[in-house]
């Protein structure tokens, strides 16, 4: 009997075992790579799939993958097999390097399972859907990855509270959902670090755009390729410019200028805005929700939030550490991070020039000063004008004797201690700008 026929017969009568699976795999890859009996493909798939776990760690499905990619595998058999698979198994079958036909079939099966996709809820973070489970696999075929991202649940638009709704409860639910949705995207971006640019391009004009960009700039910027990090930082600074415009226009309205004159004075700036940005500015000018007061401080608010959050690690890379305190290795060069730091500092100078004291802020808080400290660290030179303006901010945020009575917890004591350290560091810098060195300083 021919050796191949003998091996095929042996594989048919052998009991289920690793030895049988090894023999079938060798046959399908070797002498039977062009033509194989139907029973062998069925056995190959059954033996592999029944041993694969339904969730968690997914072992290689090498035998099933070879069988489902075989020329004798019919479309019906492939479709029916994939319907039996768990999402974790689909992810393994759809790994990078699998046959294009198999990847396309996995993508179709995933889309079929996602036709009744509901809006995102926090429950989906605990009990993820098929697209979320598939995206836990780090190395996916392009077609499978694209389908999985398309099938991720989306956030509902922020709706108005209707009569009879519990507005406080609704707002709490919305915040919880937003937090969970951001956590979902954080997982995707942390796993698929080689697809950051692809995800940014995919998310353009979607509700995921802001979340993806925020994670890349704020959550783990050390994982982002330099060119993309620079682009995202540049785009983020463009939103600062929008807030500068909001501040100037709202203050003009506050000071009594007619709205028509304010619009005319800033016509060129308004004409340069994208439609979304223009709607954002219009909301402050119409003051339908009484937010014009906040618009007057939009510039300072933006720079404070950025220094505390989205730009924190870019401005102080030394603060980016893993869970056991080791510093992260950055894709971006030290030179690029310094250049971005200077651009942030230049924006902070604009914020400083537009700064106004806010009587409502009775007690000192570190975030009122951190942006000043970072601005001074990243500016190539500190002019007398900048130093004078910084002193005015420090004076307005100086703790008063009465504020001591506000201290009622360890947290408040820590905030005051942190504020005092920042004040001391800022005083040293503006007292001797030549002594500035780029470092963490008071965090």
C-alpha cells in the first residue's frame, strides 16, 4: 500500500489523541495539501475546537486553521464551523497570518453576530460582546481587526432630560457609562499598539475620536509613535486656541459689547473654525445655559486641566512609571518631548496673559499653580513681564488666615502642602530663572 494511503487509513482508525492530531496535521500540510477527504477535515476541526477554552487563555488552533484554509473546505462547512466557535476561538482563527479567505469568513461571522448591537452600557465592560473579546487578541488579520472595530458598541448621544426624569440619576448613569466606555477603548489601544494610527483615522468624525486621542496623549503617550504623538498634541493645542477665542468673546460680552460687534470683531477667527468648533463657541455666545461666566475663564480652565491630565506625562516624562515604579521607555525622543513642552509653555503664556483672579476660588489648590510651574520649566527664558504676571497669580492664590479653618481632613492638608511646595518652587524659578533645570519638581 502506498505510504500516503497507509497514513490516511491509520489516521482514520486511530483513537483520538495528540499523535492522531499530529499525523492529520502533517498530512494536510504535506501530501494531502491539495486534496483531502471530508472526514479528515471534520475530524481536524472537531478535535481542535473541543479542546479550546471558551474564554481567557486561548491556545493555538493550528489543526482547525489548516483544515478551514484547505482547498477542499467548502463554504458551507466553513460557515457552519465558524458559527460553532466562541468569540475567543474566532479570534485565534483570525490571527495575523491566517489565509485571507478564512479571515474574511471570520469577519463575516463577527458582523452577523453584531447585527443587533445595542448601545454601550457598563455591563459590557464586565460581560464583553464578541467584538470586544476578539480584540483581546493582540495579533489579528487586518480584515478581522477592521470588522471587530466596526462592531464595537457605540455611545448614545447625550440626550436632554425629559419631563419626569430623575436628572441626578440620569447624569450619574451617563457618567458611569462614559467611564466604562473609555475603559473599553483603553483596553483596545493598550493591546493594539501597532494600530494606533489606524484607529485614529477610523475614529474621525465619530464619538470615539476624542476618547482615542485623549488616551494616546494622556494615558500612555510613551506607547505612541513619535509622528502620531506630535500630530495629536498639535491638534489638542488647536482646541486651546478655540478656548482663547471663547474667553475673549465672552469677556467682551460681559463688559457690555453688543453681540453683533463681538461677532464682527472676531469674524475672521470664526470663519476659520470647523463646524463642530463653531457650534461649541456659539453655545457660549448664546448663553442659553448660563455658561458665559465659564467661557470668560475657558483659557485658564483648559491649561489647568491639560497640566493636570492630558499633557501631564508629556510635560514630565519622569512621572510615567509602571506598577512597580520603573520608568517607561518612550517611543518619542527626548528632543520631541522637549519641543512639545515648549509649545505647551507658549500656550500657557497666552493663558497667563488672559488670566483673571476668580474670587469664587477661596482656597489654594495645586492645579491652580501646576500649569505655571510647568510653563516656567519648559520656557527657554523667563522675561520680567512673565515673572510679574506669575507673581500676580501667586498673590491671588495665596492662602488666607481664614482658609485654615477649611482644613478638615488629611486630603486637605496634603493639598495645602502640595500647593506650598509648588509656590516655593515657582518663587525660586522667577527669582533665579538661570537656575531652572528640566525635572519633575513638585508633582
